[in-house]
């Protein structure tokens, strides 16, 4: 019997903007580092810092599907989900599935590590992070090495993420379209009742964090352009 499906809103605007914004900024960060445009590299990094701060706060005070409590499950739950997927195939999920939730946490953690290590890093030519002088040269050198190597880990996880999304798309779980539109088609019996936080709350977070980052980190670099 064919199940009746309904159109359900699963992703709010702040979550979707974070997803695509982080993708674009990481691409820009890679390009500026490769081409030696370090001032722009720093500006993009601080823009990502604002976006990431919003997402971390949104994980606690945002919409249901954006909250960490909604998709960070116990290892046992993840194991049972993978076992069920192997036996019965992939099915559409509300928000992040248990395995995908771990991927989100891993990617956000690595991006946080990338940003923090970059504050202490140097290219040994012209550019130094704003906290470079607060640590020893040996520590700065190690954090610079970590900053470079950690990006490789981000690329590996991103590749795994893209592969998983591709498999889900082939199996009929339209993840990418949902991250654009915010809506998914789900079996009527699976349709949840979700609460969505006001977009104004996210705007206030971005404005407050953005003002601090702009004043203390971005303006000194903008003055040098």
C-alpha cells in the first residue's frame, strides 16, 4: 500500500542560511589561503565566526530541528539506526537522522578548532592571527601546523557528508531540496508537530556578535586594505 505523504516544514531560515553560508565561506577561505590573499582570508574567517556563534546559540534556543537535543542521540540509538537502515533501507527523517547528527557535531567542532587555531597562526611572512603574540613561538608554530592539517580533516568529513547526501538523494530522501526550501514530504503518520523560533531572535544574535567581531577583529584589517 502506498503511504499518503504531506508537505512538512523541517528547516527554518537561520539553519538553512548557516548551512549554505558555511559552505560558501569555507570555499572562500580555501581559495584566499591558496592565493595568498590573507587579509581577505581573515575577514572571511571572522565572518564564519559570526555565523558559527549564531549556530551554536541556535542549537540551544532555536527551532526544534535546529536544537542539539533534537538530533544528538546516544551511541546506542545511532547503532540501532544504522542497523535498521541496513536491514530496511534509507527512509526520510525529520531533521537530521541520528548518524547525521554526529556528522553535524563533528563538522562544527572541527570548524571551531580551525577558527581558534587560526587566531594564533602565522604565515611567517606578513600575516599573524590576533592572538599570535600571546603564546610562545613554538606554540604558535604548532597551532599553525594544526590549522593547516585540520582543514584536511574538514575536507575529508565534507566529502563523506556529500557522499552520504548523494546516497540519500538516490534512495528518495530529498535532503538537498529540503535545505533550500525548508520543506520535506513525509509519510502522513510520521508528520511531526514542530515549533519554530522567530527569525528575529537569530537576527539579534548576528547583530550583537557581529558588532563585537567587527569592532575588535575586522576593522583593523579593513583599515589595512
